[in-house]
């Protein structure tokens, strides 16, 4: 899992695999072309907090970084929970998809989409 870019002020990091997958998704979706990937945290899930990702417009208070031409935005609330997280992608038949390795998660559920900070 190698990161495309690493910056001391990056809240999250995308691996090369994740950046390639997001680029591919954007190429197939004209409606979201040019939009950054929003990574966020919200209440919910079986562990109290859950991750979300969507293509969205950048907002004034967002933290923004680019990895391999892919823009990533994180709102200030989510940044508190995501700082240092690495987003990876696997196309494996079993357990494939996006995975977030979050050093701030004290525990997470089996699905990997919810965590406790």
C-alpha cells in the first residue's frame, strides 16, 4: 500500500490504488466530473461513528488536498476523527472495496464502516 502523496497538513492520504479507482469512477460519471471526493464522519453505525464518501463541491471551511490528480476534501468536524487516516482500495472478490485505516479508531465493527474514537 503505497501513498500517492504525503503531506504534513493532509488530513487523509489516498493510496495509488484508491486514487486510480476514484479517477476511474469519475471518468464514468459525467455528473460528478471535476468534483473532489468528500470523506466525512457522521454519527451512526454499530460502533457510534461511521465513514462516508461522496463526490461533492468544495466548501469554504473544507481542508483540501490532491493525490494523483484526485481532489479530496474533509470538513473540520470530520478532520478531528480522520487525521492520519489512509484510504486504500482493493478489487479482491472477497473483502474488496475502499478501506480506511484510521489511527484514531479505538475499535471498529466487522464491516469496517463504523468505528469508535
